C-alpha cells in the first residue's frame, strides 16, 4: 500500500522512479552491483554522475557559465557556506525576508557578514512578499538573499525577482524545478534535494562562475565552491545513491514535458485546492493571493479543536503528512512535483466531507 504523502520533506517521489530504483537495486545495468556499493571513481558511477548533471542542465536551462555542484550539509549548511564563499572582500549582505527559513538563513549569515534586512513581511505575519518597490537594497552588498518559496508559511515569489547588478541568491529548496525559471537572473541557487529532486543527503548549488574562487580562508575544502567545481563535486565521497536517484528524477521531468509540463500540472493542482478553500468558510488560507505557494498550502480549520480529528480521519483515508508546522499550526498540504492531481482531488473530497459533517 502507498499513501498519498503530503509531507513537506522528505517528500513523495515519482512512483516510476521508485520502481526503476527497485528494479536496479541489486544489479545496476549489468554491473553486478548496487549503486550504493560502487566506487564513486569507477566508470559506472562517473557515468551516472555526468548524466545527472547534463540532464539537470538541460531541464533547468543552466547556462555554460554556471557551475552545478552536488554537495552535502543540506540547505542549512549553505546558510553559512554562501557567505563564506561569496563575500568577495565585501562586508554586507541584503536579505528579503518572507518567512522563517529566510530568518534562519539571515541569522547564520550574520556570523560572517553584516546583514541588512532590505525588506520583510514579518509585520504581516509572513503572509505576503514585500512589494518590490519597498525593498531598500544596498548597492554595495555582496548579494541579495531571497527564499523563493517559504515552506512553512506557504509564500512564494510569483516570478524571478530582479536585483540589478547585485547578485541574487535564492534558497529554492521547496520550489526548485517546479516551473520554468530563468537561471541567468541568479548569482546562486541552492536547494536541499529532499522535496522536488530526490532523497535527503544531497544539496544542489548552481553558481555563476565569476562569483567563486574567493572563499574565506577558513572555508572547509568540501564547502569551497571553487574546489568542489574543480573536482566535479568529488573532493570526497559524494552522496552517491541520492545523486543517482536525483538523476532519475531529472529524466522523469524530461519525459513529462520538462519544466513547462511540470509547471502546468503544479498550477492546476494548486488551483484545485485554493479554489476549494476560497469557496467556503470552514477552511482558510491567510496568504495574499498573488503570493500563494503552489508547493505548500497551509490552511486552518474554523475550529482548531477539530484539528486532531481532521488529521485522524485523513490518516484513515491514507492522506498522510498534513499536520501544519508547529510555528503556524493548522494543516499544510505539500503538493510537490511528484504529487499527482488525483492526490489533491482526494484531499479536497475528504475536506468537503469533513466540513459537511462537522460544520
Ligand atoms: N530552506 C527551505 C526553504 C526549506 O524548506 C528547508 C527544509 O525544509 C530548509 C531550507 C532546510 O533544508 P535542510 O534540511 O536541507 O537543511
């Protein structure tokens, strides 16, 4: 049995990918080995690694002057490694805060640089993206950091922001590869793999090559982007199995209409859920419509005393992982790339029935 998994991450993976992993688990393509058992320097794994990078470059349209790094340490590790690598002799960094993940990233960056909060929607309880005209950017900042999708609050930048000459750094952990996006607008993009890409343990960094090579002296080698780029992310043993599964996910995206196809399906899934939420009073989503996440849909019940019963009934109907983050409460449905629209429809049907019998 497989449940409909609405977890925020690690999250559901495409069934076809899991089936391929299962089929190849003991003997990868006649090698007589599992990918888990292969030397990362052997020709089999080197071919897996190279294909994954080539497919990611193709899917996301990554220009040749960007390095693609396959790292460890999660997106949280990058909260520190980005300032260690990208200050380039500067002292200040700008942050646009739209939720808790951006706050955490800013807190870590403050150990390495002077953090200027150029804009924040904290006063609106992170239910919107601050209007671009209100951002107070510092032209001397080393970079501007945004969280393109705030996983907890369900707030997403509707389009790639423009920060002019100052490099834009984006934490795309929870919306990478969910729609077409313009890599050339960014200096650096990073994401933990465990939502839209593959298993936990792998962190993707896409960085413009002129920004690297000036890491702070105490930066560990395995988190120095230049050293990792020079060694094709193999200065040490990489997370081989997660890299391999992620490569299968990139192929799955290619076979399913690329980012345009994925984006259309994600828009339809989000519309189905938000349209229902907006059509009645029992459930509510507080986020400004233009800034609503297509990946994470938080919602509250009119009567919070019914939360436990809602979750129990959902679980009984094989709808898993709907409990909201402890900092905002209520529910959250994470509907990443691998969630089929039928799963969202099942959730809406359950919500309707629950509201009908409890309202
Ligand atoms: N940033 C965002 C937007 C996230 O959603 C998460 C995890 O949920 C993180 C960062 C932290 O990622 P990791 O657990 O890979 O450090």
